[in-house]
C-alpha cells in the first residue's frame, strides 16, 4: 500500500521540458543562495523531496552539483566551471580574431570566419563582414568545410576514427563522403598546413582554412575565407593560405597576451 508521499510524487508530471526546467532552477537557486538542502530546494521548486533528490543525482553525475561534506547540502560543482571556461575560451578567441577577420575580408573580398570544434561539427564564433547570411553559431559539417577538415586533421587517432565512422551527407557532386578519400585529404591537410574545399558544401563556393593555435600550442580553431569560385580560384589557394597563416599567428599572439602576467 502506497503512502501519501509516494502517491503525491507519482502524480507529479515528469515531461522532459519540466524536468529540464526544474534542473536549471536548482542550478539558479544554488547560484543565488549558496549551499542548500533537499528540503529547501524542494520547497522552492514546489515539488516532492524525492523528485528533487532525483534531479540532484542527475546533476551530480555530470558534476554540475556536489554535496558539501556530510551536511546533506548541495552546492554548484566543477562541471559548471568547466562549461564556463569553455565558453570564455570561445569568447576570447572570437574577440581577438575579429579585427584580423575584418582586415582579411576587405583584402580578399570574401567571407572570413573563425570556427571551433563543437559537438561533432564546426561552428563559427566570428565572421566578417557581417551579412544577411550569418554563420555565427551555426554548426556545419566537418567533412564538407575547410574549417572542418583543419579541425578533423588535428584530432588524435581515437577521436578521428570515431569521427570517420559517422555518416557523411552529400551536399554536392564534389562532397567527399568515402572514408578513405577523406582520410587521404586530411593527410594532405597535415602535410601542407592548410585545407580547402572546392564546391563541396555548395556547388559554387570555394574555401581555404588554416589552424589557429592557442597559447599552449594546441589548435584552438580554424581561420577560413570563403567566396564564389569566380573570386576564389584554385590557383590562388596557396597564396591565400599563406596570408591566412600569417593572420592566424596574429590571433595566436593576441591570445598569448591574454594569459601573460
């Protein structure tokens, strides 16, 4: 026979959106109030303690919250710091890249972007010029973009193997979808230090990209220029890559100054 508490908990709606709302509310409450117990969090949320306990367990699994000793209270965990650090790093690289992107866009008459690896794709965090076609925050495929190839080529063996196992969409007749052909292309990227696409995402769009290194020397993103094929000819790829390498080094130096004492 169920007691009233269990019956009340069972009647509580558990739709995915409500669960997410409540989990985020817990994080907000802990940020505002500091360490808090299950009872007071449940009271603020207006739910049963058992529901709050389940939510805290899920958040604790990903280190978004942690228990304070044996006091039965919870506080924000290191997982929040990790996410904030990743966001700050992207904001830093976007801020430091913007002047260089603007200069290159004017010089090369193309769209210049600074992109980072995110969730199995490449996402622009800076773009110049600012046009109606804004790619900032839009996740693009790794295999069909020059920035994506640069970022793929920077991965270690296990990460790259996992990436190559994912299905690849064909966007144009030029899209490289075969794993062997893509791997050969990535080897060329490593050898020459830059990547290119020739109508692989859009039939009339070419692109060249180079890696951008952070203060520690690791690849933090990829700098690219994209333009219609009539403005960005394959014969010019190497010269453009040279300009991009110089620009990427400018960004690296700016990032380095951010961390120097």
